[in-house]
C-alpha cells in the first residue's frame, strides 16, 4: 500500500501549492475590502487588519458621489460611466473595424492585398507606448483632447483584432463560401447571413479581451484627458491616491472602494465568461 | 485569400478604409513624426525647432540617467519575466494535475488578469506602506528596514513584486492551455517509458511546452517593457525623483513632463528598434520551428 | 435538364501551373458522368470550372445552350454537393436547404413546401429543426443533397461527396445518390478518386491524370479496354497485371512464354486483368505463388512469372496453395501498350 500513500502525499503538496497561489492572488483584494469597511481613522492608525467593520455603505456613498479637484466632476459615477464608454467603445470599434478589414483581406481578390496586409500588420510591432508623444500631438492638433473619440480611436490603431479574425476566417472551410455563392449569396449577404453568425463565439471572446484591455488603459487616458469630467476609473484612481498624500486624514475607504469598483466589471466578465475569455486570449496572440 | 474569393472591386476597399484611415492617422503619422522629431531640437516655449542630426542620440547615450534607466529596465525585465514564468509554470502544472477543485483553482489563479496595472500599484502601496504595510512588517521581522520610495533597491523590489503578481495569470492561462493541449496518448506513452514524475516532466512535458514558453517569453518581455507603466507610475506616485524607472516611463517623463521632445523622441525610436528586433527574432524562431507539428 | 459541353477548356494558374490541359467533351442530357483520377489530376478543378468557382483560362463551356464562362455560379442553374458538405453550421436543416431559394426571393410558403418535399424524399422530415452538428455523417450528406435538389437545377455537381463517410455508409449512399439521379433525371457530373464509385455509378467515366483526359468511355470500356497503362493500373482493384514483353515474328512473348499475337516486331507492355488468368494444370503459364489473400468470396494469388510480379484472381471454390502452379489466359483478354508512351496499341 506504499504506492497509494506516496500518491496521497504528493496530492497534498499539489493542493498546498495551489492554495498558496490562490491566496496570494486573492488576499490583496480582500485587504482592500477590509480597509474600506472601517473608518479612515482606524485604518490610518492600524492599517489593514483581520476584522471587517460596518463602514462599507458610508465609504461606498463617498466613492460613488463625492468629488474632489476643482470642478467636482470626477465622482465615482461619472468615472464609471467614462470607463464604460471607453471599454465598450474600444471593444466594439475594434471588432467592427477588424472584422471588416479581415473580411476584405481574406475573401476578396484584391490586387494590393499583400500590401494592405503588411501595412496593417506592421502595427502589431509597435505598441502605442513608443509613439505616445507624437500621438498626443496629433490628437491635440485634431482638437480631440478631452473627447471620447480622442480617447478611443488612437487605441484602435493596431491590428490585433484584424489579425485574430483573419486567422479565424482562414480556418473556415473554403466550401462554405462556395456553397453560398452557388446559393446566390453576394459578398454582403454572405458576410451578414453566414460569416457574422459563424463568428459569434469569436466575437464574444474578442469582446472580452478588448473590453478588459480598453477598460484598463492608463497611460493614454492620463495624457489625453485633463478635464476631470472625462476621467475613467483607472485614470482617476491615481488622482485620488495622490491627494491622499499630505492630507491629515487620507480617505482610505473611498479610494480603496474606487479601486475595487475599477476592477469589478472586468473581473466579473473574465470570471463569468471564462471559457470564451481563455479561448480569446490563447487564440488571439498567436 | 480564399481560392474562390469575391471579385468586386470597390467593396473590399470600402471595408478596408476605416482600418487603413485609423492606422495612417494614428500609427504611421505619429511613428514618422517621432522619427523626425528625434533629429530636431524643439524650443521649449514652442518657437520653432532646429535640425541637430544625431545630437539627441549622442546626448541620450551619454546621459548617466538614461543609462541607469536602461540598466534598470534590463534587470527588471529579466527578473519579472523569469519569476512570473516559472511561478506560473509551477502553478499550471499543479492545476493541470489535480482533479478535485481544478476549475476553482483555475478561476482563482486567473482573475487578476483583469486588474488594471495602476490598481495593482495602489495595492502595492498599501502592502509596502511605511507605517503598517503587511509585507513591510513581515520583512522587518528579518531586520529589513523597508523604505518604499526612498531606498532605490526597496522601491525596485516592490515594483518587481507587483509586476510579477499582475503578470502571473496570463502565463498561467497559457501554460495551462498548453499543458491541456498535450495529447493524452503522449502522456500515457511517457507514463510507460519513465517511472519518475519529474523525469517525465523534464523529458516530455517541458519540451512540448517550449512553443508556449517561447511565445510567453516575448509576451513577458513586452509586458515588462511597456505594460508595467501603470505599476511604476503609481508606486513612484508620479514623482520619479531618484527612484528606478523603466525606459518607457522615462520617455513619458522627459517628453511630457520635461518638455524635451527631441530627446524623448530619440528614446522612442530606440524603443521602436528594440521592439522591432524582438519581433524579428520571434518570427525567426517561429520559422526555425520550436513547434512540433 | 441540360447538356454540358466543353470546348478546349483549360486552366492555367497565375504561377504558370497548367492544372487542366485543353479538354473537350460533351455530357448528354440526363447523363451521369464521373470524373475520376488520383489527387491533383485536375478533376476537381474541372468540376469547379463547370460550377463557376474557378475562372476558365481558355476555351468555352456551354450549359444548355448558353456559353457560361462569365456567368456567376448562382446564375448557372446548377447545384453542388461538397466533400465536407459545406452546411451552414449556424442554420437548421430546413434553413440550410432553403437558403438558396430565399436568396432567389421565393415566397416563404413555397420554400417551406419545397423543403418539406425534399426532406420527405431524403427521410429528413424528423430533423428539419436540428443544426448540422446534431446530425450523423450520413444525415449531413442527405442535407447537402436536399440543398441541391430543392433548387431544381439543370445540372448536379458532386465533389467527392462520399469520401468523409465510413465504408458501409458509403456503399449505401452510393446507391441512394444513383437512384435519386435516375428518378430526377438531372444531368450530373461527379468527381471521385475512388474507382469503385466511378465504375458503379457512372454512365460514362472520364479518367484524368496530370491535367489530361486519359480516356472517356462506359465503365465496361474503361475497364476492359483501357486506353493507357495509367487507366489500366488506376481502374480495378487489384490493378491490371502489366508485364514487359516483346513481339517477334507475330508472337508476343514475356520471357519465353508466348501470350498473344502482334504483327509488328517491337517492345511491348502486356496487360492482363487478374481475373482473366485461370489456374489450369494444362496451361502454359508457370507461376510461383508466394502469398494467398483470402477475401471470402474470392482469393488473390500473388506470385512471380518469368521474373514479373503477377496477381491472379480465383473463385472461392478453387483449391489453391502456395508454390508452383500452372495457369492459362482467357481468350481475347490481353491488352497491349506502347512501353514508352503507355498508349494502347
């Protein structure tokens, strides 16, 4: 019976490692929540602890409706709204534009198809961060600072979605487009009747990845939005943690709850649509 | 292209125009602009510019601050990549092995993917807080007087810890799906050929994961270079001072805060070259085929 | 209903590869023609040119009395069944079958009636609301057939429609397709690499090799009088025995055995079908049998004759064993080919 005993010991080890890993992932956020459930005075004196307080509703109220800064426009509600616009706008824009371009490249006989391909896919090579200043200047010149267009469109200027849909379209059997042509479907009909419904799962997967990516943008929103009414949650948090400095009683409860609100929508989406998310992630980046 | 593609002339162009327009305005134009600016010296008050050739570049490579930042970036990238890859691999191998609770572990280990880097930075600020940070208190037990934002090494340590924490889920997801893609028959064959579990891992599983690992290597390097911006910016609270900073952060600080457009553009160009080299290296390796197809 | 005729139809790809060399033939109204050949021989390209899925580089294609070189596939009045069925995975069976009709702006009620009719004919009525993924291979095959039937086309095109099915189902569907075609009387072109399908289904067979038509004929003609050594070895399993021989003074010899007569002195390739060789203790062929394949209904003897490999087909009642035997050739069962070009003499 020594075999089964040894086996059990190794299982204990496996589970221990996984439990430690899971705790490392979760505990920091539990800590945020705990701090947000006590009064700021308590937190300032003791730091994070093990006991939850009853201050969550009070701090939630502050997080959602209190504003600071000059205009008083950066309430939690306003930032949540802006984050939603950025997340949805970016994901939808990227998917629509990417699908159209991928369709043109894969399903048409284009004379300059190869050129278009390279022009588009070169953008995969350079992330926004390395051309951030000139991008800022151009957005400024176009008068798009502090606008949703200025926030969203430059982020769309890379071909990840196009590349992903191109891969997917190429994996669809040739015969399908042939059957459709014999069935009398033109290019638009084929796209609407067949390709889009066939891509449903792929669209969902891509949407999750892109929504999370857009929602979590930091550098670009930091540069492009200076009006507090345009702040997203992720961008606004920095503002709030900075105001923590130098005040007598830092608002830990409010800022921690804002941090939790900022991670909640993308985290929930990733957890609930896990299989689509994993599919989108592992298939997109290839 | 599909062999039986449609032959309309204008429709595909119509479909391509939005993508191409955005790319030209917000990719090629700024990229070209950055390259051009790197050869000019801008007047800080906005009155014109002068062509200075490679001066921005020579100034950059002679700047102690730049070299320091470059060194830090290299070390930071190596450590973050190595740690997040190896810890994630360990977790993925275990998560692939256990039967009970496999799904729960998977969820618990991957959700942090959706946490924005600056929020991770905020969490780090609390964990390493000067007065009561839990990690600070913990290392104090070993006599380590941790000073975030004051001590160069301590600050770098916090940056690495937070960046690794944030990057674990991505690596975990890829390693796990890579492991699950290994055919059952191959595992069974290995089970018959080799009685040692660690032997099986290093001889069979690990080589079969090599394509995933290589792909992740590139992803992690890119992550360490660019996506850690949010972490670093929150940890230094927007005031770099003498704290460690990565090259991307320096581009931002010099250009956006310091108004040194020429110098910042030169730094951007160097980064572009770096990324291009990395990508070409990646394509080369893919061509050489670490894949086993 | 329609005739199809090809006049020097040719396909050259942009990279210069000539997939189909100039081909001319005519398919009669209601005829079932099978294009057969090894993979890469150009048979699928030929079919796809007829369908309009591939441009025709040269020559003229007529369906009915129209030259259709530049007509869109949807307007050629054809229907096609694909190798992997090409069913729309997100549509129900009924929608799959009716999609082509819907695109022709036929009223929904008429579509429903036609779909119902086709489904009845194909035993699919219980599955109309299912998605293709919920069907078996044979059922998917029937849906693909249904999609073709409802269009009421004047020409059916089949691109290896049975190759994704298992052997048993393949035999069954072979009979069903053939019966259906008989019933509907629609001109059909059928592509396959399986010579059994070709033999059993075709009114006429077109054998292709390397972009060229090797032979056009009824199954019997192609089998018994192959136009070339390629056809001889491609059609029939096991293939025709091909032996190197020589004609001298009117006699064709393989080694020192006389097999046939020929007027001209020359080198030859001698072809004999395995079933045309009969074990016969008085026969003048001496065969060294090394292996016996038991196939139930018959047996195959593999051996050597005069240093050439030889296969003999014998009935199940015939006692056989390995070793030295004598055999004879049935009268008029020998084909002669030119050894250099492979062409029948």
